[in-house]
């Protein structure tokens, strides 16, 4: 007799397990040796080890067989994959849940499977190598003992909260019962990963050994456990007042940080509280219901889509690099010794420590200063002479945003490097075809637009002009992948993608300020929508020189919608440069703390209405006023093929500007509102806040509205 589960068929007549006859299923291999040790291997045939409905059904059957097989004295749980244990839940399956009921059934059934594992009746041992995340860690927590390899790729953690979920297969209940409460909360709530050694110190892992000795140590330990009674480990008890204070502090912090946009941290906190107050089954029931509610919600679906988009773009870059440049350049050069050049070199050293790095400074004094920054590194060479770059495989020019200066430097560079050397420019908005006019060979010329700060910002725009060869782009992609960046291929056009969308948003904020909204109201409206910073704080952080030079370049090419309104331009005119200079729209102290608005830039309406709060309807209207021009510009970028896919725009704005991730990005947000509503709102905003600008929504939006299309063909594409 057989049972159909999803696309898989599972035998319901339990097969026997003997040393001569292992059990093979789609996602598992089970072997039994003559000493009574069973080896339960995660071994998914299609792709990585993940936990979905079919996998859990197979595991339930396997555990039933193991329990009924008298010859089984103990069980080792491991992975047949060389590079990972289990990555966690099958996110594709979660994304396609029909409703909350389906999500609840998966969580409840999965919890029962891991209960079966915990209550198998014989010693069980998890043998972990490589990532052990989410459901993989929950499986390990259900075994009697956990042994892990000390390899750097062995990482443990619960990534669920970052995806708008909580651990749903027992993680919020078993972990707080095992280790210190604060450590358990930290692991569950931050989505951070820890090494095997860190996990050992916390008490999650019982022992650590080398990769080569993992199996032998596992067998030896399990034999010790067979016939012996290992006392259960429990977490140290916290004082009730300590627990109460910890939860109150965390909840208060979440309210400030997440507002009402991200429900998962709050649910995770509640679930862990249940672990302290209830028995295991009651806690599991709460966890399953909380998981189901989140899984059926919009926030988790949007965050999972962002995760998939980043994974897709990263893998695409790696595939592109593997064809033409499988190994990143090892002789790297940078022109410039300013902040961007310094940070680029620093990230090189962190991720490609074996590379030889050569830096060209503008003069001997700057060379000495730069050399001092990296005095501990023998592989960093600095000179004021361009000839230092002669042997480089790739050089990034990172000087000021000045067309003529960049053209001159690039032409000089070309004369000193080999014909195979890739020449890159770090520019925020300048077209490559213009910058490369003095080059004799433009096929090896590419743009690499890093975002500040380089060590924290994942996104890098890789700009290709019509003459850029696939090999040139591939070398840039290969280098950026090695730097652990997310390289996005964009067309050569003014402002590229991110700065173009960000600038239209910032300029619109300036117009709204000029039109009567206060600085405080605009800052508050942006943060309440979900942006990490208000628009004027952001300009101060980036620097007024950069922001207005980008706006000038964009307005020169695309027209008045990018022109800085007088309300903003006057701040620059009076000599304010931003945070680095201590004065922008706000005043900043030497430690970088924002002190308050600069009095000399405020309008009369700022002073008169400083304490005036907007009603909810006024706030909604204001947020649409500054969001709609950005949505319109995003559609224009898609229409002009600056990038190819809506998800490239959405991911770039989320990780490149802090556009609220819970929305899924500007275009997924537009789909959520509905294209007819978006088009109507843009027309209303443009009519109401014309500022003498002739503005009409993008033609793509009109055609989409007429045909009933969305940016995404389905909610999950």
C-alpha cells in the first residue's frame, strides 16, 4: 500500500531496516550497522536539504520504523551533503501556503515529528557540519546530543525573524529550556548565526571536533550513551524580576525600532515567554499558531521575496563570473586615497587577504597618510606615481565626481596598465560613455558604483556601456562576489538606478517642505512609513555636495523633476556641507550625534508649526505625495531597461536605500496598491504639487492599467 504526499509517494506498509537492506527515500538514506547504530542521513535528491511537507512525512515514517526495529540501539542524524546539514524550512512551500490553516498544519505536524525524534526511546546524536539553520537546528535540538565540526562553514542559527517568521518546529520552546535566556533570545530575535565553538560555549552544542574525525567521534559517543543514562541538561533559572525586566526592555526597544511594521519579533518574544510559563506542549501549540499567522501575512511573503531576489541576483553574478573570470583578480589597484578608496581597500583586505593591492595617491603627502592606514599590511603598496599600477589585473578609479578630472586620470591609467587590465570607475551618476571618451580601448571599461559605507552596504551597481565586453563585466562580478557584495548589472545612464530613484524622492521632499510642510513632519512621515532615516537626515549623512551634484547631473539629462528646489539649495548656498562638516539641515556634534535643525535654514512655517502633528489621513496623503514620484520613476527605469526585472529594482531599493523591506520594495508595493490606484495617485500628486513642473506619469503605467497587468505576473514571481 502506498500513500501520496504532494508529488511524492511514501509506503504506508513499513519496510524493514536491516544491515543488509538500507532504507532509501527521496530525502533520506537510513542505514543500520551490526552494532545497532542507525544512521539517519538527510539526503535530498533535488537540491539542498530543506524541510517541507514531504520531507517531514518521510521523517515521520522513518522514525516509526526506527522505533519498531528492535535491533536499533541508537541513532546518528547527519547529512550526506558535503557542505551543509539542513538549511531550514522550504521557503517556496511557505510562500505558496493557501491560508493560515495550511501553515498551522505544517507547523503542528512538524512539531509532532520532532517530538517523535525526542521520544524515540534510544539515544540520538546530531552530527553537524556546515550550516544548520532554522528547522535544521530545531531537528538537532530534538536529539539527545549534538556534535559539530569546527569548520568555519559550520554555522548555527534561526534566520526566521529576518524573514518575517518565527521558528515553528519547536525552536522557541526547546532552546530557552536548554541555554541561558538572554542568549536564547539573542539567537532567536536577531537571526544571527554563530560558530560551532560559540554554540559550544552557550551550551547548544555538546562537543566540537574536526571535520575528519566527526563520524568516528559520533560513533564513539553514541556507544557511550547506549546503555547509559545521560542526565538531561536544563537552562539555568533566572529570577522572575530579571525575566520581567528583560522582556519589558526588549518589547520597548522593538516598539521604537520596528513600530508596527514587523510583527515577528513581538511574536517570538511572546513564544519564548510561553516556554518559561507553560509546559512543552502548550508552548508548542502557541508557537505553531503564531508561526501560521505570520506565514499567512503579507510581511513575511514580502521579506521572503526579497531573500529570493537577492539569492537569484547573487547566483546570477556568480554564474556570469564563472564563465569568463572564475577566479577574482589578485593584483588590484585603486586610484584615490579618500574615504571611498580607503573603504574599498579595507573590504578587499577583509575578504581577499591574499590579494596584492596597489594604491595611487595624488601626491606624496596623501600617499604617506594612506600608507599609514594600512601599515600592518605588507601586501598594500602606495605611491603617488601611476606606474605603481602597471601589473594590476583590475584598477578602480575612486576620485571626486568631476568629469574632466576622471577623464584625465583614466586616460593616464590606460597608458600604464596592460591591455588585459580591467579599468573601473566608481561614480555615483556620471555616464561611462562620457567618462571614457579619452580611452582608446573602452571594451575593458566598466562602472562599479559602491555605496557608502562600503563595509556595510551590500549593493554595488555594475555599470556596462555598449562596448563593455562580457569578460570585463565578469571580472567586476567576480571581484564583488569575493567581497561578499550583491552585484547588480545596470545600464549606463545618468544616475544609474538607485541614485535616480533616491534623488527624485529627496527632491520631492524638498518641494513639499517649500510648499508648507515642516521639516519635522516630513522627517516623521518618512520614518513612520518605514524608512530608517528621514530625508533631510539622509542628505546630511550622504553629504550635500554629493546629493546636489547627482541632482544636477540628473536634471541636466532628464529635466526639471530632478532639479533641487530653492528650499534645499539655499542650505548648500549658505555653506552647509552635512554631517561631516557639523552643519547641514541639522547640526551635528563631533561624535556624529544629531543635535537638532539648523536655525538658519528653517522657514517661518517650521517655527510656527513645530509641534503640529498630522492626523492619520493627513499623514497618509503626505506619504503618498513623496512615494508616488518614486514609483513613477521606478516604472520609467523599467521601461528604459536600466535593469531587466522588477525584482532588481525592489531589491536594490531595499538594500541600497533602506526602502522598507516589509513592503517588498517600490514595485511590489505598487502591485499591492493596484496599478489603477497608483496611476490615479500619481496624477493627483502631480496636479496638486506641480511647482511649475510639467509632469505626466510614465507611459508604461498607462499601458499596464489598460491591459490589467501588474509588475509581477503573480504575487510570487
